């Protein structure tokens, strides 16, 4: 499983990354979490609402910081 956090590296992006790490840890998943800050790369996902959460190349959330519990529901 590959999870990507799309965003500029702002406070909200960092919080989403942190919450994602906590969620996969609690679920005991074997997943890679990658931050994508390059806007050319972000544009490939066809979203400009940041931060965005991508699971296995599919955008599953955009434009808000999800809580750890919300992330757990989306990825499990």
C-alpha cells in the first residue's frame, strides 16, 4: 500500500501526514507514506485542493485535514 500526501508542505499538510502515520500505525498496516510537494507532480492527480490524500494512486480526500479516525476508516 502506498499513501501519498499532496501539498505545499504547509501546517495542514504536515498535520495530515502526522495523522496518516498514526492511522497506519494503529491499524498495523505495511504502508509507505510519501509527501509530494512538487506542483507539477501534484497536478497529475487532477486536484488543486490541498492537502490531498492519495491511496494507491487514487485521490480519496482533498481540501481538508482528516483526523486519524477518518483516515483509518478510508484506508481499512
